[in-house]
C-alpha cells in the first residue's frame, strides 16, 4: 500500500467520523428545538386559541399550522404583551411570500406551504415596523389597553 492510499483511507475515516458527529449534533439541536416548541405550546391558553383560530380562518389555514408558525422566536411574547394591562394596543399577523435571501427578523417566521409550487408563504406576528407588508395582514385592536385580556373577555 502506498503512502498516498493510506492517507486517503485516513482522510476518508476522519470525514466519516466528522459527518457522524455533525449528524449527532444536528439531531441534538433538532431535539432541543422540539422541546422548546413544546414548552411554548404548553403556555398557550384560551386567549391564544381564540386569536389563532381567527387568524387561521381569515387566511384559510389550519389552526395547527398557524400555531406551529408562531411558536418560533419571540412571537408568543408579543402576543403576551398584547394581553396584559397597559399592553400593546394592537397585534398584527402577516402572511406573505418568503424571500430566499431574507435575513433574520425580530420574529423569525415559519414557512407554510402555499398552493403554488416553488412558492412558500409564512405567517408571523409583527409590529409592522420590522418587515414590510407584501401579503395579507390580520389585525387585532384593543378598545381599552388598561384592562387585561383574559380567556373570559377576549371575545368582547
């Protein structure tokens, strides 16, 4: 066996072990993301369900798809800021095409399949300043920001 063929075998082995380590790291990261998503899902209550049902209905999506989309990033926090006393006066959801080279936003959106091949849309919570509207917006307002929004009064 020549020196170069031994190096090739060593190089191949090291690449194989690096790739298996990368796969393990990727699996660990995916598991961590799943756990974080489920922890956020456990925090959702009737207020979130009410809002997400309306968003899904307005956009013609399944509620579970909208729920999955808003579990990413700090979007739940923005919803919580809308529910508290002296909180945000409005809450906006955008549903629009994704851009392949788009950078990270304050609320990382999740892609949902649109009905056109090669074209994906995303639904996400925004304040309207971080991303320009190019699609559909579902907008919620509060008549009185002094009162806390509860599961009992959200429908009013």
